[in-house]
C-alpha cells in the first residue's frame, strides 16, 4: 500500500526508534549472540576493579599491546598500555596525526557497588562468626541480604608479601551471605522506611559457626576462622588492616528471557562499557588521531583517589606518551587535552514500565534500542553536570550514523526524581570535549543488573567507530 504524503512526511521528520531486533539478519543476530557470550565470560572472571585490569591487560597483550614502560620510543601504529596500581589501565594506539591535535578516548569504569569489610571486621556473637562491613557505592541495602556472596580479597603483609584470595566463585567453594530478620518477628523492621529497612550496620556477613576445640580459649569460633585463614593463606588478624576485601554476588552472568535476548549479571554498571570499549580499540588498525581506552576506578564514590579519574596519573600517562613519541614540549599536554574528544562510556537507567512514575518516557532510554547518548547528567537543575556542546553532539551523531550504529538519546529520570554523575565532568574540567554514551541498564546498582545483548553489541560498534573518527 502506497503511503500518503503525511505518512511520508512523518517518516522523514519524526525521530522514531524501533527496537534493534526488528528486521535483523541471521548473520547479525549470530554476531550479537557470539559477542554476548564472550562478554559474559569476561564478566564471570572480572567482578572487581583489579580483576577488570588483570583480564583486560591479558586481552591487550594477546592482541599485540605492550607495556608503555618497556618502550623507549613510540611511532605511528604502536599499541601500548599502562597500569596504575593494578586498579586502572590505559591503552593507546598511536595515530597518524600529532598528539597535540588531540586524542580520541573512550573512558569507562571497572568498579561497581559492593560490600567491603571494615579494617577490624571479624567477631563472634551468639554462636556465629561474623564480618562487619562498610558498603561501597550507592546501593539499596535490603537487596544485599540473603543472596550468595563471594569474597575477593587482597591481603598485604607488613613485609610486602601479597596474598590474593577468592572464595565463593568455584562451584566447590563455600559462599557467604548477610542474614535478614524473619517476617514473623519483623513488625518493627517493616515499619521503617524502605531505605532504612536494612541499615548499614546491619549488613553483617555470616562467616562461620564452628568453634576451635579448646574450652579454655575464649572466642573459639573467631579463633577457628582465623586458624583456617592462617593454615591456607598465612593470614593473621592484623593483616586485615592492610587488605582490600570485597564481597560481591556469587551469581554467574546468564542469558535472560525465553528468547535469551538479555544479559543478567552483577556489575554491568560499568563493566559492560569496559568490555565494549576494550574490544573496540582492538579492531581499529592505525587511526588518524591517537586512540585511548581508559578503564578507571572509584567512579562509584566520586572519581577520587589515586586510581580514580581525578588522579594526575592520567596526565603522567599522556606525558609519557608525548615523551616517547618525541612530541613533548612546553604546553604540549595542554594542547593535547584541549583538542581531545571523549566518550564517557557509562550506563544509563533504562525505562522500567513497572515503575513509570520515576521516568519521563519521552526522554528515557529503552532496552534493545542501542547505546544512549546523554548530553548532560547531574541532578535537579543540572547540578554537577558536564553538558556536551551541541556541535560535539552532532559530530558524534554523524560518526554513529555514518557507521550504521543504532543509538538513542536520553536523560536520567524525571527532573526532580534524583540524578547522578559520571567521569564526564572530570574530563571536561581538563578541557576535553566529552559526552556520555553507554548501555541502558535495568535494575542498575542491584546485585543482578539487566542489559540487552543488542545494546551491548551496538556499544562495541559505536566505540570502535568513535576511535576511528
């Protein structure tokens, strides 16, 4: 049936986004599902920021990248990486143009909300051994009770000896959990506001219950747990002080839905962008402008710290690249930053039809319609936002459209419903042109987040196209 003039005009002028699955060829569908399987394998071994860096480094090395510190000089086409304290990694492919002309960078973060232990965590009470905790990032605390948790720990002794400990990921490992009050006795708890249903000091992890066989010793359960750690890892109680012990959901990443069209997994904020940004830089050949992939730390608590995006180690990395490329001189770094173009690769909250009142449906992103461009974040009156200039938004749109990338645009929820921020503001403060662009996520910051396999694949295509320019 021939369309009317009005139908033709509407098709030409309206910004209508269909789901990416419509009209998809079998070849593309197979590519989407294959990429998703590889992504889920990455997730299952990369639950912490340190594991993200380790596994990403392994992937880079397998694809011809070498440690920047091992290179005396850099030339066009060289592929290098630099690791900042095992928690952040920068990767670069040296381009044809001078570094002062700017880099093209995609920056994601490998940290996710989790449960950390306090410096003095282990205690015994009423027949149980327990760990005291301090949660990391923005969580709904009640979601973290009565689920299987695994321990991912780094113990460092005063002599510098380091022990990496993972318990709960192997099928034969024990797991941990945080107990909650039974509903029969929870009338007082149920009267609390939802945000206080489980309080921070109630997030105590059950660690064991078997006492050490010596009636003359007090705290027998605590002693038995410490003996187990000492016998296997040589760890004493004082070693908890110089440790990083993270508890994360022991769930494996799985396909979701009868059609297997989605991924359910812990930590997809923002590991989905880590993986797609990493894969993108592997496939670009020699770009015109130097391409840089950054997988940073500490985004969930404000970009701070020596391994966060605010750290001047980022400038140290760029200065080393300038030095080894023989292009450093007064003001070179500032010129590089000023002319650089960046995607802050971070996820956005997908529209949830179960909770429509929190979203502006017209300006939300949707599962299955591609990565979303977010011109500004912040809260209320754009407080704390980095707003991308219209000219840069148009440039990125042009790159995506030229390369056949399916994308959408959005902002995070209703104006006064809340808000959030990304590393975009830190990069903008350095003088770089930056826009947020990432994968829509359902149940963000929960122990089991949801993404669309189509969106994951399109994010990879988007970042790869952006690196090329």
